[in-house]
C-alpha cells in the first residue's frame, strides 16, 4: 500500500479546498539520526505528529519542498512547513505576525510561504508571504510543549513568540534609550528612568508597558515567589531612594562601589519584580544605563549566550535574593568594564 498520495499541482497548503475532507496530511520529510523522518499535520487538533499515530494512506504535500536540516535541530536556519515563526510584517497595523507555516510555493524563482496566524484575533489573516530570510524568525518546531502568552497587543499566542519578538526589538530600543541618556546630562537614574526602560522595550507588546503589576507572580517551575503586588509601588520608591542616596552618590570613580551598587540594584529589583513580564530584560537595561552614564562599560551578554549560562545566571540572581550575592557579584564583575 502506498502511504503517501502526492497532491495535484496547485494544492500547496493545508487549508486548500482539495484537502477539506482530510484530517491528516503528510507535510515533510527531514534528515534524522536514523536516516529520515516523516511528519504529518493533524488538522483537527492543529498539531504536528509522527508516523506512529497515522492511519495510511494520507495525502502528501511533502514534495513542495526538500529540507536539508533536521526538524529536530531547533537552532537551524531553515524554515520548514509546520514550523512556528515570527514574520516581520513591518506595517503599523501589525508589525509582527506570529504564525505557523502551512504551505509553500515557488513563483518566478521566488519562495512564498503560507502563514496561518496563531492568535485568533490577529489582524493579518492567513496569507502568502514572500520569504526573505531577514524577516523570518524560527520560534518552535511545534513538537515541544508551549506556554500560553499573557495578554498582549502584538497578537502573540505563546510565550516563546513573545520572547522572540522581545529579542528582535531589544537591540534597537536599547541603543536608542542609552544614547538619549548619554547625551542628556539632565536625566536622572531614578524611578522614572527605570519605568522608561520597561516602556521603551515593551511599548508595542503590552498595553501596560511601564506600569507596575497588579497581580501576584511566581517565577519558574519551582515556584519562587516575589513581592505581593500591593507592596510593589512603595517598595520601588524606597528602593530608588536608597539606591540614589546610599549607593550612586558614593560611586564617583570607585569601580568597587559601582559594582556594589549594581549588585544591590539587581537583587532588590529581582525580589520586587515590579512588572508582570519583562523584568529581567528591564533590569539589565537599567543596570547598563546606570553604569554607562557613570563612565563604565557594562555587558552581560556573555552570561546569557547559552541555555546553560542563562540557568546559571538565574541561579545567581535567586541566591542573591536569598542573601547570598557572591555568584551574582562575580557575574556582574565580569560585565563591568
């Protein structure tokens, strides 16, 4: 029995009328450690599955594209049918589109991908998009468990989509706010500056960008609690006063005092966790602002460039919050130049 029935010409995406009565579609074959692996799409559940759950024969659109990279390589550059991606649409109505690739075609030598938005309220509907590598960002191969995103205004359905969008926006927005503070000596490093860091990073992602949280937060899988939301506003005022009077005023040209100030700020802000989301990125930007406006370099990128290093960094922050800042101090010491 032939397992895969190749679709006729023109049937190049999962939602095509010719596939309306088919629940399972063969979408691709990719290299794997065992030679090759077939992948299928369950239209009823909108999920990617492997062959062990498939009753053959099934229609196939796998002939549309040939893939060189393994589906299982989540660090790959190749965008494949079945992937979850972020597409830089670049229009004010919806700058970013979080979608699943549900089809592919070639037209006059150009590659087009069929994108099905993951968020039900996406302004941009299912559409064909010209594939330009710089505008497409792989988020997930759709085989891993994904966490739902908090409410947002950029129509991201999953947390990993938000993470990718933040990663895309952050370099430009970080440079912009740092330049503004470096060229304007009248701007202080108080509470307004900290809130502005969050607003600049997340203003097109969350309607509450720059505003303190009103809900309780527990961080990570191990249930690490943070400050109760009713105490956040007062705690932030007190932190900013202490940071300014007890630390920043005394820094001068003393690098050790600068490092001590950064460690204090990081552990206090991590405990308060003032925003519903985006606290880590905001804290790091704020510390960079503080250091650079006092003539120091500051770059934590080396401590965050792998999953292992990120886990170690988060561990260091937790230990500092618990009263043991030695590891965090060592990491910030490397970042401070």
